[in-house]
């Protein structure tokens, strides 16, 4: 009895849905509003009528209803979408492609049928030029979807699509371009792969190197390719080139010895040459590494510092001390990481020299970063010294932020210090409070010290514990 009643109720609701009119004028704007109604019957009827319009806005409303919580509305939206899947509506479909592809991530219904129909339409030869234009202007999900559509039918290595893919702004597309070019062994494909060897992203360069090395290239070109790989700025590309060189039985050490004395290599591949020297542990290159630590380019100084520490850890402390205050954040942070990891050990005198050099050059950020490498109370003393030297509002805000971070660390409650360190902290704190008596940061800092370490604020014999 219950099943018969449910069956009759389902038929009645279906018939009512067919007969229920949309109680709004049949204009595009009103139908789009009706497609968002809380009444499922109205949404269903509105979606059906939206198929008459050829605008991107109408299509967007239909796409939203493809994931409606009412199955009958989803079915009506699917029928309406099929009305748009025609060549005449191609510009509108391309405009709404991102929304359509977003359906793949929805789990309320299976949208594969609609996506397959769209893919078939976009794969038509007549639509290729428009799809290529949209591919070139798109990013991420849309570009990767269109790559799959366009890559099915590639006439040859001179195809416009391959040129667009090789120059696309999405790194993943450029990597896919290498795999697409692997199907063609000719001069055009080789030239495009050569261009990808100069790509700014290491992943693309590595894939291009791997593909080019498989090809039957003349010996002189293979030598140039191996040099470009071994002297690449990226360690991953250099490692790949080293693996290929070992398979070919090449003497990388002999090549490296020759490159160090070659001015053209030192000028064009300085960072990669230093990286190769460090990774290979080539001790004969240490004089060149030391010389490069003062190079005008930050990327070369960073590579020189990393190589120096690998080759002569004990002798790299002076270079690290100097580069802790480097004008480049890349170089200074590398120096900080080397000290923090224990690769290089600096004395208190060397820390003081690095901090003093930074403060003399008004480089407060470098001084704060170097202070973070010190022990709890030494760090506080350096930060208070930085606050005394700070003049501009930006400098003061930066140092106060570091002091706030120091105050919130739980190590304050268990760190100990000798009387000389405590005296320096008291002196610096008193000087900073005289200079900035209304500073809320200093007030909170003093409160933290009174609670966590009152002995730091007390002098011997004053009776405070």
C-alpha cells in the first residue's frame, strides 16, 4: 500500500512540475533569478527556458543547476546544457569553461557525460583556432584540460598549438609540451626543445634535457647540451646531467677542471659552475669559490657560499660572518641557515661583528635575523640595542615586532644567564625605556621579565629575588 502511494505521489509531482508555470516574465534576468528560487518546480521550469538564450550569463545559471540538490532540476539542466553544445555557442562555452570543469570536483551527480560531450565539440577541426586562442589565454585547470583536447590531433612539430604550449605561462603546460614534442624527431622539434632548455623553471629544463639527450644529435651538439646541463643553476638539473654523463662514461672531473679556467664559462655559468664544484667536492676549485664570494650578483654569492661550506667548513666562518649582513635577503638567509644547522660555527666576537656591521649600514632586518641565532638573553640584548639605534617608524616597528616575539617564547621562563649578561640586558632595557618611555612593547616586555625572570631586573644586593 505504501509503495503504491509513493508511486502515485511521484507521478503527481512530475505532472505538477510539467503544469506549474513560472510566475515571472520570461526575460533572461527574471529567469536567472527564478533559477535560484527555493521552489524546485520553479527552478526546473526556469532552467528549461534559459536554453533559449545564447549568453554566457544564461549558461552560467544552467551550469549551477547541473549540481542542484533536486534530481529533476539536474536533469532539466543537463538537457538545457545540450542545447548549448553546438558550434554556434562555442564562444559562450569557452567563456564558461572554468565553471563547467569545476563540476568534476562535485560529487552530487556524475557529470562525465556532459564533459565528454563538451570535449567532443571542442575537438572539432572547425573549432581548433578558437580553442587554441582560449588555451593561450587560460591558466591552470582550463589550460590543462584544453591541452588534452588539442594534443589529440597535432599535425606536426610546426603546429601552432605546440608553440603556444612551449611558451605558456603555466609551468605544467610547458612540461607537457616537452612530452608532446617527443613524438616528433625533426629540426623544428629540436629548436623548440632547445628553447625550453633556457626556461626559467628547472622542471622544464630537466625534462627538455632528458628528451634531447635521447635524440641522435651530432657530437659537438651533445657536448654543448651536456655542458648546459652540468652547469645549470638548479641542483636537480645538474644531478640529472651527472647521471646521464656517468651512463655515457664521461669524465665530469676533467670537464670541470677545464671549465674553471675558461673565462666564457665563468662569465655565463658562474652559479652553475660553483654548484657543480660544491656538489662534486672539487677541492681545486676552492680559490675560485673564495673569489666568487664577493661577486656582484646575489645568486653567484649564494652559490659560492654553499660551495665554500661544502669544501672547507672550518675556513668558511669569515665569509659567513660577512654575508650575514649581505644586501641580498637570499644570501643573508642562506648564511643564517648554515649557522642554524650547525654547518658553520661562529664565535661571539664574529656574531658581534656581523651585527655591528648591519647596524652601521642601517640594515636592521639583517641585525634582527642574526640576533635570532643567539641564545635567549643575548638575543634580547641585541634587540634592545637595535631599538636604541632605530630612528624611522618602520625600523622601530620591525624591532618591536621581534621583541614581542621574544616575549611570547616559553624559553624565557627557563633560560638562565650569568650576571654579566643580565647587567647588559638591564642597561639596554633602561636606555630603551628612557628613549621610548611610552612604548607599550617595552612595558609588556618589562612585565614579562618581572614575572618570568625578576632576577634579570635586580642588581646584586637590592633584596629582589
